[in-house]
């Protein structure tokens, strides 16, 4: 799976991190992970807390040493290099700005440590301050800044020494919703303008889909799937990935016959059709789970065009749309999502018998 | 749930509304501070008596300042306290760094216990042990002098300097030092540019605590001090055996003033806003 070219910005090879004495008694935070992150890529490590995403980031930064395996930065082995010798900078979750220094002193710190001459440092500090739109606050102490401003300073400080790779450890988690949305756009823009490879860690799937070129979904120290946001969302390989990212219906089905990457399945709820197969499908039996996104279902008028049918159990309204919970004869419930397009949609109410069509190419077989 | 908890907090924690609270509080304050107030008051008494007030004057302060015995004792006290403060604070800072900034190792708790030992062991035991130990060294080397007294003071000052420094280090966010390392600072520069400046309030508090503790030590000094090494507390003790004079009151009041100033400074250093945390 990983492209082992010299072009990879970060090449993680069979890397494990075990806290404790050994695999049996200790905690396996990262379990033989291999991953290649390309140059100039916005790459996201996504997963619930404890999945190993932060551990992987800390291994790349050099705060921890891998128990097994190796990590290469643009083809160079990082083994044994302390953090201060790695051309990689980190934006910390709680920013970790130096409270005894001004904004400008914080930003110039890395350049001073690299022993750049003062005449060279000043223009770089001005440039990155401009990049994060903080020129006016250069002489402030960091405790006089708001959360969003501290975030920008942390970014500027990490970008100033022009790292080969920028690591971001859930940097947006402490911001409120609106500011977070704003910073998502900002980060994406910064990555584009600087051309630096960003490795972003988050547990927020929306954030991951909105910002990333590629996403790795992690759980229990393993990488479950790597792909661009589309692939991850539309063709989740595993049940966990499907469940973790967005809302999804998971239905029982039986494989009728297989053909390369696709298979013909019969849902227990009645419908028979084509579904995508995951890459590790050879391990799958014939009894499988099939995933369908709620927004890929729609109501149809009559039983003839319908793929599925059932009765509405529950309707929830969330502003931009509605979720309908539908109980099917198979005993399974299905969620159908409709965009809010005006008053005409109030036709469907609890108790109604409804007919449902499944969008083409919207069924995906999951492995566990 | 939340309502219940807050209701309970209101009921249980507000001790001020328990019957007898203010009476007990006033009793404690009077017992603690009345003797000190009397001491300060009579240091300004013109009369020789420490029980009958006649007239306000600074006479006893002038007398004390001119007393060569007091001058000498004060000088010895300051010399010992200053050197003990500097040395013990440096050692305590190093000890605090090792016990908070290295990965846990076998014997770490033992090391912490050893550092804090002077707080646990009865002072008179330490005093006797130190006396015997120094006697052996003196006999073996023939070296005498005030160095022994300073060494003894340094030793028992270490835990007092160690406590605020360690507390400050534990309070400090580790990610600040990691951020510095991440920004290309090798370990020594991380210490000089980030750890040390942020630790400074703790170090100052520790140093002042060490200074005060050294300044008013009696027991160990009594055992260890050689001829001509009479510190101020020892001098006061010696004078009191011959009867209390307002001169002693005056010296004690100055002593009290110094302590109050230092404790106030410790308080301000300890509560500055750059806690190293956000």
C-alpha cells in the first residue's frame, strides 16, 4: 500500500510504539504502522482518542522513540535524532507559547536557535506575522492574546524556521465553533501558500474531510484506511471507518457473486444490487454488512420504482435538513436524509408507509 | 446533580457560619500575636522594665545598634544565612530538576525522601549527628572555621529551598520545554531560555525561605557553632539567661521585620501571573 519512493516527505515503516515492558503486558499505542506522506500534502491522522494518532505525531517530532520500525524524512533516517535536530516543527494542542516572551520573541526563537543572523531573522518574523495577519500585535505578551490569536502565533512560530514538515496536534480543539471554521480555511490557505507538508491530527471527522488532501483513519494503534476525503466517505473499507465518519446505515446482506472490485448483493431488507467490495474482500464470507449514506436515499412515489419500503418511526429536524427513521419489514431501521428545500417536505410524517430508492453506486460492502 | 452538589457546598463548606467560629478564630489570633505585640511595644519603652510602660523612645534600638556583641552576631548570622541560601538554592534547583524532569527511575522516591530528610528527623538528632561527624573531620584534617556552621546550615536549608522550586516545576507545562526543543534548542539552551526564566519565581521563593530558616535556627547552630561563631538567635538566647532587657526586644523586632518582609516577597514571587500554564 505505501508508495516507498524517495519523494515521500514522511515514510513510516512497520513502526510500533509499546509503552511498558513488552507487547503482552504493556500498552501497544502503535502497531506496525506503515504510511507514506507525500511532499506538499495536507495529510490528516483521524481517529478517536487513544487510537495512536498523537503517538505517531510525537514519534515524527522526536519526543518519543519507536519500539520497532523506522521513520524517514525525505529519505533520511530519523532514528536517534533528538527533536532539536529534526527539521520538523510542531503546533501544540494548547499552543505552548512561551509566556515570558513577546509574540515577536516567540516567533524568532526557532531562528535564533538555528543561529541565523539578526538581520535575517527580522524580515522572516515580519513575513510570518503577515502570513497569519498578526502584524499589529508583535510586541504583545502572549497572555494578552485571545485563543484565536494565540493559535495564530503558534502557527507563525512553527512556520518561521521553514520546517520540511509541519505537525499539528489538534490545534483547533480549544477554539469555539465559528473560529474553528475560520481557522480551517486559514490552515488550508497557509499550507497552499507555503508548500510545506502538513500533518494534522484530529478526532473531528468533519474537520478532516474539509481540509485534507488525504486522510488516514486510525483505531487501536492501526491505520484502517488511507485515502482522499471522497474515498473515505463514499467507499469506507471497514465498518469502523463507515461508522466514525458521518452518519451511515449499515444493513445485513448476502453476496450473490463477486467480480473484482464489485459484487452483487441481496439485502435482507429485499433489494438486490451492485455494491463496492473492500480491498481485503478475500477474507470476507458471504454474509456481509452493506453501508449506505442517508443522503443517498430518496423517497419515491410508488412501489414499482422502490428499492426498499417501510414506515416512518421518527422525524428529526436540524435546520438544513430532516432525518427520517424508517422501520423496514426486515426489522432493520434506515435513516434517510433530505435537504430542507421548503414547506413541501412536510408531507412525510410519523406512521406513513413510504417507498425508498437507493442512489446508484451508493452501496459499499464493509469488512470488520 | 449539579444543583445538589452546589447546595451541599453552600451548606458544608461555609465554616464561617458554624457556631463559635469567630470566637475560636479570635482566640487563636490573640494567642499567636499578643506576645509578639507586647514584645514590639516594649521595645519602644523608655523604661528598663518590660512590664511597666513609661514613655515612647528609640533608646533601645540605638543601644542595640551600638552593642558590639549584637553587631558581631548579626554579621555572623547574615554571612552564614547568605552563603547557606546561595549554595542550598543551587543544590535544591538541581535536585528539583532531576526529580521532576527525568523519566521515573528506581529509587526516585527514595531520593525525594533523602532530600526532605531534615524535615522528618528531629532537629536535635541531626544536630548531635552533625556535631560528631564534624568532630571526626576536624580531628582528621585539623581544619577549623565557620565553614562547618555554613555547611550544616546549607544541609538543612535544602528541603526548604527544594519545596517551592519543585512545586513550580510540577506546575509548569512540559510542552513549553518540548516546544523549545522542537524549535531547535539543544538541552542547555532549553534550560537557559525557557525553564530557568519560568522557574525564577520558584527559585527566589526557595532562596528566601532558606535564608529565613537559616537566620533563625537555634538547635543545630547551638551544637555546631564554634567559639566566635555566635549567631543572633544564639546571642539573644545567651542574653536572656541573664534577664530580659528591652534591648533584646529591639533586636527581636528588627528580626521580625526582616522575616515579615521576606515572607511578603515570597508571597509575591509565588503568585505572579506567568505560571507557565495557559
